[in-house]
C-alpha cells in the first residue's frame, strides 16, 4: 500500500513480471481467513454429472487484511463500471448441496 502526503508528487510505479509469473483462468475462488491474513485459492470447476463436481486448485495466494480490503474496493469499483457498460451480472442460483464459489 502506498502512502503520500499532500505535498509529495505521486510515486512512479514500475511493474515487472518475475520469471515465474503466469496468467490462468479461474472459475472457482475459495477464501480462508485468520487473524493475520486471507488465503485465496484459485481453481477450475469441472462438473461431469449433476452429482459430480470436481475443483482443480492451481494457485494459492496469501494477502494481508489491508490488501484484502483494497482488493474488495477495486473489485467493487470495477464491477460497477462493468455493469454500467455491459449490464447487470446475474449470479446463477445455487442448488442445495452445490459448492460455494
């Protein structure tokens, strides 16, 4: 998180990808929380039958509570802009026994 005083110009931010950087698609995110951090586990859902759902997790990321709140704010802002442009995002209703995503 960056902090500035009113008289300081904003810092120049340089983004660099590490050698192990990768991009992946996830349609499952599971969250675990404890006193010190949030753990986000990303995966893909494969439903082969109405009663058979498999989730293949491929990446876990720990973030601080402060970064979790900042992420929530950024997602809320971007979701509002997305819906203003493309229309409301509707969530599929969950059936009894379906995994929480």
